[in-house]
């Protein structure tokens, strides 16, 4: 659609040309695990049990791989089995504490792993600093220096003439103030992610970035940061708290960037632990999602709530109550 500034290009799934084999036969390519028992369980205990179960199964399969009893082979009967090795395995997690839990469980079983998260790298991108300026202006649209600073960022691509007009034309400045007041209202009522999406569309940022070299990478970073902010905002109270939180994240990232070590070549032979923000797992032969059912507790006072009614129909409540 030529009118869509964020086009979606459908692709065909490539799939794999190899089968997953265990104990001399083709194994089920997708397996769901359930936690037994009807009794409730605390979140901490669930995390420990899920991490342990995942690590135990990986240890079992890697041991079979060493015995040539688990691995990958082409469907033809004559093809040789490629034994399962640690670098074939990836574990997808939602956040850092899940990564820490599953890596600890792997370590207890003598399995080395590496955590691959691009949170630090995306926080060190130029777009992160620009995004902080946008947030400042949207949170306080009456502060003209914040507003002008946001409008002068490179990703918005405004011309010198347009920026100069804001200094000489009060009507033009008032329109921008009103626009950013609308962004603040959208932030307060729907959340930071819907607000940023509207902001990007209004200033045609996707189209401008995609027309530039490395623009796709920049746009991906901005959208990734917006997702991270939306997730973090669930634990914070109000737009100013989120701006303060994001400012601290960027400062920490700057401090750590000088000391961050590059991933060693030896890491290529380790089990990968990676966030769902960075990878959907399609590049790894064997993938585990031990925390796939992790979710945030719903509560009254949210801006909106999505749920299924008794007939199984999807509903949206814009003023959710306790029930």
C-alpha cells in the first residue's frame, strides 16, 4: 500500500530441509510442556522449575548428541546424522531476570551459555538520544526549548527554513505546541507506544528514514526502543517517571559502553540465550521457550483491557473495572 508509511512485505517461510531426530527416529518438531498438579505456585518457584526443566532437557539432549543419538538429518535415509551441539540450541526469554535464571540452571548442569541481548547496543544508538528528546517535549510541550530541541532532531528531517519559522511565526509555534499537547494526552490515555507510533506517522519518519542509507536499521532501533519503553512503563507511574527512567538507562549505557567486551569467538560454541526482542528463534535449529506463558497481571485502572467474553469473542474495555 503506497499510502502506508510502514509497509508490510509478506514473505514465504523457508522452513528447514532437515528433520530433528532422537533415538534413531524422527522426533516431533514442536512439543508443549505443562506443569503438573492443580495447586497454585509462586512466580519465583515457577521460574525456578521452568528454568530447571529446560536446562535438564537440554543436558539430556546434548548427552545424546555426544552419543550420536540426537541431531539433525536430511529426510533421505542415506544422509548422516549431524549430532546436536551446544551452538545448535537457543533459549528465548522475555527479559534479563529470566535469562539469569535459565543460565544459572544451565551452569549447575555444567553447560556454558552466552546471553545475547541488543538492549545495550540499541540504547547506545543515536536514535536513543533523539527519542529521549521527543519524550521530553511530549511530556512538557509548554517548554519551548524542549519542543524546539525535539523538532531539530535529525530523524524528523525538518528543514532549516521550517525550524527558523518556529522562531519567527508565533502561529506556527502554537500549532506545534498544540500538536505536542495532543501527544501528551495520547501518552496518558493509551500509553507511550501508541503515542510514539502516531508521532512517527505525523512526521513521516519511517518514509524519511527508509529513503536514507542505513535508515532501516535506524527505524528498527526506534521501534525496538518504543517496545522497551512500553514494557518498562507498566512498572512506572506517569510520563515523567518514564522519562527519568529512560534518562538513567542511557546514562548507564554510556558508562558501560567503555567497558563492554566484544563477544569471544569461543561463544559461538555455547548455548545461546536471547531475548524475543532480538530474535524470534528462526535462525537456530533447536529452540526452547521456557517462559512463553509469562504475562503481566491485569488490574483495574488500566487504560484499556483486551479479553474474551463467555462466548469466546474478543472484547476491548476502555474503562476496565475489577470484574
